[in-house]
């Protein structure tokens, strides 16, 4: 069988394996592939925060407002998928920084589009609510 490891925030530290022979669209359909990569609730915010440069774990956690364990799981998944690079510096205590890989950085135009759509949608909702 062909298995892919997927980290799911609902499973705690456990790893869920998905049989892609049954769901054989991953890496064949661009929409399914991206949907799987963005399946984590916080992935877009992590992309956004890391798009401005490398960040330490606690800096990310505070800026996003995310639980320690959830951020850890999401970063492990993103690192596994080669979207995020984890750099450990040999200091005491160890310093760890996260940054986007080259393929992770290529997500920037998508982030820009999401930002544009988000602003437009917020304005739409405000106008709609005024009309009610």
C-alpha cells in the first residue's frame, strides 16, 4: 500500500496514515494536493507569519495565538512536506528558528490573493449588513 503520513491536530501527537490508493488524487490533482497541505486550521497564518522571515517558536506562538502543541504539530507537518525549514542553533538553551523553504516561499502570491479577497469580502459583509 502507498501511505502518506499526515499530522492532524485532532489526534494529538498520534500520526494518521491515509491510504492514497483509495484517495489517489494527492499529487495528481493540484486542488486536492493544496487542500491536503492547507488542511491544518493554522497553516495559512503560519505561512503569513513566516513570509516576513525566520521566527522562533514562541514568537510564532504569541503572534498567532495558538496552543503550543497545535503549533508544534502544524510545524512538524509543514516541515515534513518541505514547506518549512527548522534550524537548530548549538546554543544553551538550544535556539530553534523556522523559515519557509523555497517551495514554501512560492506560496506568497497565494497569500497575497487571500489577503486581497479577505479585504474585499470584509467590505462586502459591511455593506451587506448596512443594507439590512
